[in-house]
């Protein structure tokens, strides 16, 4: 039995709740960090509080998400290890699609803009957590390993009665204070460089018609994203300095350039489209703190930064992509655009001013 299973066996829901309260008394600690401190997942921590600060919701994620529009304005939160993306808006225009065995979902709105990969969504909860400003109500969604995929928080403009009705409607018949945890899905194994058909891959890249074809192309050739950027050639991908993310945000602010900011995990990608104005540095975090959009980027997690160029039917699309040491995508930036509209010239100017990574030559 591995160590994490041993910890879980020793911690009853009552013990988890007690230790969580102790941690909160010692410091202003977030649930994600408290769960790590306890050696459990964030989903298990929330499940342990079912009956006190949480309600288990039915596993029909699609039905729940379709009803979120009734809450009015809320705050959407999607994060990965090193970046948190928060956007206020209304969950309108939900749509879900079945592609063979894979189900996807979309919310396409000026404010709430999401891409959902439904196979990863496992557990749903309503949380009513005490905070300095009163009870903070939310809907929270987790994968089979108990990792958070997406959260929806009420704001001062939300309809609390509609929230209570949603919770009552989708309440799970079982209100136990634990969930069954499965191991995280294994990462897709990329081929060694020597086994990749790089000429075929280059041809496929050059013939892209849409940026949405990029990930299927990687999957077809069994190539990792950073592996692809490293090998494709400097006309299509250039490694840049790791302070590029803050430079992008600062230049977008200073030049009034509307941008797109993508942050995601294996279950959800969340997108902000528009300006960025208030930039604040706090410890290792570089932040956007605007009325409708907040971004929190932990710069200590940045290991690689790239400019990429992808051909489409609307012309070349330029992006800035930021990765961690495991080659996981932390955040990516584009100029504001819509299908059928060429890329902003101002965005290309910003990208052209980003410093290229200095190559260190070993004697």
C-alpha cells in the first residue's frame, strides 16, 4: 500500500474536518494548500465537509452547468498548478457535443468563454464556506483523482435564491462525506525525436487551416507540445525569455491592445478576451486585477516560453505560450480575434518586441 493510501485510511471525514479547522486557525490557508498539507486531494477535503459546509450534487455535470445561467452574474475560476484565471459573467449559450467516445462542452460569450472536456468531470459539490465577508457560496467540480477542474462563485450580483434552487434540484441522493479516489490519468507518451516523421509533421503544420487543428496534429504524430516547438524550426517557433508573460501584459496595457488569455487544465480551458489594465506584483505572483478579470501567475513555475506561428485560413496566428518544467502549458496569449478576421497588427508588434532567450554556450 502506498503512502498516500495510508494517509487516506487514517483520516476519517471527522479527522479531516478537525485538522482543516486547525490549519485555518494557524494561517489564512486556501483549501488547495490545506489539502496538500493533509496529504489528500481538494475534492476529498470538500467531501469531508458534506453536511456542514458542502452538499454533494448529482453526477450529471452537463445538467448542472446548463442551469448555472439562472444564477445571473457569477465568477468562473479555472486553474492549473501555476496560474489562476477568474472571469465574471453569465453562463449563457451552453452547448455539448459527442465526438465518438469523447464529449465536449462550450460556453461562448464575451465574458464566460469555456472549452470543456467532459470525460474528466467526475464529482460535483455546492460549497458554503465561511469567509471574512460572510458565507461564500460556490459550485465546484473535480476529476476522479479529486483535483479541481472548475469552480463557480456567487458575486454580489448573483441570484442566491436561484443558487439554492439549483442545489436542491441537483442534490445527490447520497450525502456521504467521502469520495472514491482513482489515480490521475497517465500522460500521453510522446515519441522519441528519432522516431518522429518530422518532415510529415512540418508539412501538416504548414497546412493547418485553423488553430483548433494543432492539438489533433500533435496527437496524430505522437509529439509533445514543447517537443514540437523545439524541433519545428525558428520560422514557426522561437524560444523567448521567461519574463515574456509579464512583458506581454505590460505592453498590452500600455498600448491598449485587447488580448486573449487562455488558462486551463485537462478538463477545462477558460478564456479572457479584452483589455488588461491593473497589473500588480505580489511575492512570486504577477497579477491582473481588473473589475471583471483577474489573473494570478506564479512566475516561479515558468520553465519555457515560446512564440509560435500557426497558419490558418485567416492568415498566420501568433501566440505566446508559457510552460512549466513538466512541459505542461501554464498560460497562452493571443491578440483579440474572431474567425474570418486577420490578426491584430498591434499584437504582432508586441510579440516582435519580446526578448529571445539567450543561448548559453558551454566551452
